[in-house]
C-alpha cells in the first residue's frame, strides 16, 4: 500500500446508489480544475460480465487502490474520488455479510480528508449496475453509520443539484483553509 501522507488532499463522494456522486465529482473537478477518480467497481463489473460475488471484493479493493494511487501521483493539491474503499467495505458487508479484514484495515489507513455524503433525495436513475432502488434508505444508513463509527469528517449534501454543488464546494473550501 502506497503511503498517502504529503500527497494531495483527498475528498471522497460517497453514499447509496444513484445519489449524484459521479455528476458532483465531475462538476467539482471542473470547478477546482483538478483530477477526479471514477468509481472502480463500475469498470470491474463491466469487465467481469457476470454478477459480482464475495470473491470479487478483494480484486475490487485492489483496483480501487491502484487507480487512486495512480491519480495521487498526478494530483496537485486536491484529488476528488467518486467513492473509495469505504464503499467497498459497506457494500461487501451488505451483500455478503462480511468484508475481508485487510480491506477494513485499509479503509482506516487510507482515510480521506473529507467525505461528502450524498443524500438519497434525488430521483433514482436506472442503469445495468444498479440494483437496489427500494433499499436506498437502508444502504444510506449503512454509509452514515460507517462514517460515524470511524470518526471520518463528513459534509452532508442534499437538495437540488445546485444546492449540492454549493454545499460540497463550501465544505471543500473550508477543508482547504478558506480557499
């Protein structure tokens, strides 16, 4: 695992499926003129061409680490992540009842500087990799508890797209020291 100290400040967009994380990450990256890292599990699921299972958790986690670390070597000042290992851990526990210990430990070791928790108050958008439109509230609760129990710094975003952007931007500016 690559050391993360001294590298760009990392902001993770997190939360249940279909909460606007990718859209918000891209919008924020344009605003700050910085890199953002897409959600690795989408790439992995597209490559696999079969339903994911418990055996996929470690390869997904390793892939997420690899793309994040590659981006960190190119990032300057700020890096935006469309999810991170916390998401892998939350979904592994939800779908399979457990998460590999090394992933759980890596979640703590690779803690970001800020987590932006995107609320479920936007319309569900169907796509081939989303499967839980009726479980959004329960899964959102799992994310909230995972962040709380680890003491991770969180900014909640909700409302319309503009309100989400402004709230996230304010949280990032505060984290960066009032930029």
